[in-house]
């Protein structure tokens, strides 16, 4: 069974852990401070490097500004050939989009770990809706972007298992569009006071 390490024990890490946990016990948290991390009962928390070494798939559920430090803490070599799911939204300290047009947070992560198979996903979903991938009975659209076809299919399948409706959003470069979508979601949820029980649905003929 695929071993999944979630780096970051915050809201997103916890929600994705709950989603994965429904179908697999091969999931662990990687934390900067495993002994102090506040995590769900029954979860296993180990150090960043141990988690990255153990896993086949690594979820980066940390703040954008911390990604480089966390990757270095986990050891760049431990990411080699691994599927790395980037859920981050590239937001600066002013709460604005930190990157755009000619690059994205996901592409910058791929540059840091060129041998990893980076996939952008989950960033357009509020943490609250990540455990089931649904709001009421509506399966939320999970936009998944990567240059690695097999890695993308694997993450789409993971999303389907959680309860999302995955959509192939193209190459990793599409993160340039998905990250502003994440920002739009935040603005709708908080700026426009719609709350976090909202999400994106792509409608087609199927
Ligand atoms: N919240 C949402 O609804 C949502 C939705 C989509 C995407 N995102 C994105 O997902 C990522 C995680 O968001 P979150 O809401 O889970 O954040 P969070 O609750 O603040 O948790 C972030 C986790 O990252 C780890 N971390 C590592 N280095 C850190 C540092 N320098 N400062 C703070 N935390 C650090 C911490 O875990 P340890 O202490 O155990 O290492 C922390 O618990 C962000 O990039 C965010 O933009 C969030």
C-alpha cells in the first residue's frame, strides 16, 4: 500500500490525514517538533526527515514561506522520485498572492527538488472540506496539475477515494492559475463573508 507522509500538522495536514485515513493506515505526519505537535488521536508523528524517507508520497501542508526550510529539514535527497503533493497557496505576509504570471509556488518547489514528481492539488479547497471532498452531497472539483502523468493519476485517484471529483488541470504550469483560484476562495470565504463551507464545482456534460 502507498505510504503517505504529510509534512505539517496544521488544519490542512489534519484534514487530509482524516481523508486518507478512511481508506489506509499507511499515513504518518512529519513535523518540525514531533513531541509537541497537536494531532488527532491515533495518528503517528515523526520528524520531517524520517517521514520523507519513509514515504512514497509526500504532502507539503506548510505555509508557502516555510516550504524551502521544510524541504531542507526533510532532506532534499529524500524527495527523489517521490510524488510530492503541493497544497500550498503562495501568499505573502500582506495576505496577497506572492507569485504569478511567470511562475507559481508549485514550480518553485519543483526547482528546489528537481528529481521529485510535484503535483499541485487541494489548494482550491478549504481545509474544512478536505476530509470528505464534499459539501452536502456535492463532490467538490479537485484540480490536479503536474508534468508527471502517472503522479497526476495517482493524486487524482487519492482525491476520488476521499470523495472529490478530480479534474486533470494540465501541466504543473497550471498552478499559475490554480493559486489565484485559491486566493479567490479565501477572498470569498473571508473577505465576502461566505464562510468556509464553499468550494468550486466544474460543470460539464458528463
Ligand atoms: N487552511 C486552508 O483552508 C487551506 C486551504 C488550501 C490550502 N492551504 C494552504 O495549505 C498550507 C497549510 O495551511 P494550514 O491552514 O494547514 O496552515 P496551519 O494550520 O498554519 O499549519 C501549517 C503547519 O505547517 C508546519 N510548519 C512548518 N514550518 C512552519 C512555519 N515556519 N510556520 C508555521 N508552520 C510551519 C506546522 O506543523 P509542524 O509544527 O508540525 O511542523 C504547521 O502546523 C498553506 O500553504 C496554505 O496556504 C490552506
